[in-house]
């Protein structure tokens, strides 16, 4: 099921369930909510609660304030401005391009010979450890691209789906709560409140399980990346000693390479800023020749800058080709390792940022499920205690917060993927 299909299916299911549970509670666009406090004030029930046997309860409203803070229906920590749903937009752009680099690493001997400019007649023994390291890095990049990335994005889809459901459920829920507060013997309204809260709690259980799975996957992926980086770093040192290139021509080449890298970094910064300000979506990306350089993700508005950098990369390639065969081969090896190592480091840093964010998402769903389930249990076992809890639910505020969080989640999904033009 695609992410869009999953989202549409969730909305349709919510509408169907609500229509089944409360056909008279579907609000029109211009309907006004009646808060539980307003209903209680109109009937006087806020001042004197009744027990199940109809006698007056002497407990004051203040005694119940510590049972609920009223935010059980809100997005809580998800509405924190610093929470970017796993990975922020700027980091996404870097991750996707560097993941593309890892996916393009040579993983068989013929391809690696081409990248390193090694003749088929030459011995390949020295490069077997490099090929093994690249194969592991590539395999982990495939796992990221095909499994971990999609499931992490689905966490944002879950948030967006819940925000949509809040837009459908919270109005009828508000009305039903007001009815229960006004008349605790209203069995139909009580049943509707319980049904809606149970359905929302069930979603929280499902979403928590999904977040736990992603959290475990990210932890395992982080271990793999650490191993990859260690293996590549060791090879960098070993090959520098056995196959390192020196000389004036090499130094000039590396200085030019550093200048181009700086231009690419600047383009990345400019692009990330444009995404944040104008909500621009990526239109294309290009990656330099395998083992040479990993270029920036760029939007159409930066096309001319990107083209100029690509021209300079090609000039650098020509300069490299003009070197003697031995020096050129040594430089090919150094560059290939450098950019492979950099790609792993970039993703490793991003995963380190993602794990706490996923834990926050998981913690929210876990807390929401517990809170909503407790309210339902209290309604069934001790209705006089439950009524103050219902009164304190800030449904309107929660709905507004969910709408904002839902918009952020949809933006996250849109910016999680880039397209690549060759």
C-alpha cells in the first residue's frame, strides 16, 4: 500500500466508523462546539456531581485536578517546534544524496577495476578488502533505502492520519462529552465517548508498535554504520601507506578539489534555506562519477549554479586524466575511499539525530494510549470521577494543535524523497 493510499484509507475508515457510531453527530462546517464546561454550567452539574446511585457527591472539583491536565487528546511533544519528525529537511537533503553515493559504490570486481582504472591483467589482491567493505556499505544502504527509510516516513504518515482523524472525531466527541457532563445518565452519549476514545487509543497502540519497530531498526542500522565507518577508516590509513600519491601535481589537484567541495557545500546551504523559506520540493539531483565527488541536491532555481559546479567537476576529471597512469590510479583509490567514508559518516550522524526523535514519537503514542484507556476505564468503573476528567479535556485546543502537527507531518513526507536525473 502506498503512503497516499494508506492515508486515504485511514480517512475513509474514520468517516465510516463515525457514521456507524453516531450518524447524528457528523458536524457541518459551520457547526459550533459546546464545551463540557458550558454544558455543566447550564445544568449546574459542575457544582454538584452525582454518584451512580443518584446521591450528591461531596467531593469538590479541585480534588480531581491532579487526575488530568487536560492534554490527553493533544499531540504533546509532537507539537514541539524542535521536533522535526525524525530528521529535519536540511539533513534529509544530505542523507539522500550521500545514500545515493553508497548505492553507487562498486560491489563487484569488474566494476571496481573500472573505477580504480586497474587493467584486467593486474592483480586484484590488494583491493579485495576494499571490495568487501564496499559490499557491506552498499548492502546497508540498500536496507536504508528499501526498508528503514520507508518505515520511518510512515511514522509521519501515522501522525498525519491521526491529525485527519482528530478533525473527524473531535467535534462529535466534544458534543458527546458535553452531553455526558450535562446528564450523566445519558447512556448513548457515554457509549459514544467510550467508542471514540477506544478507537483513538487503538490507533495509538498501532502507531506505538510501528515506532518501536523503526527505533529498533535504527539502533541496528547505527551499529552497522559504525562498523562500516571503522572498516573504511582503517582502509584509508592502510592504502595511504601502500598506495598513497605525492608530488606537486597531486597537491594542485587536491587544492582544486577542495575548492569545488566548498562550492558544493555552499550550494547545499543555499538550497536548504530556500526549502525552509519557500517550501520548495527537490526537482533533481546529480552525483559525480563513481568515486569522484558527490554533488548537492538542487532545486530548479539553482539550476545554473549546479550546472557551473558540474562543469568544474568535469574539468577536474580532465585534469586527473592528464596525470600519469600510476598517480591517477592512486588518486582514484584515495577519492573513492574518501567519499565512501564521508557518505557513511553523514548517514551515521543523521541516524544519531533520528533515534531520540523516534523515541519521542513512540513515547507520545504510548502515553496517549494509556491516558485514553484510563479515562474509558474510569467512566465505566467510577463515573463521578470520570466527569471532571472529561470536563478538563481541551478538545478545541488539541484539535488546533493536531492540525498544525498534521501539516508538518505532510511536509516531512513530501521532502523525504528526492528524484535523481542522470
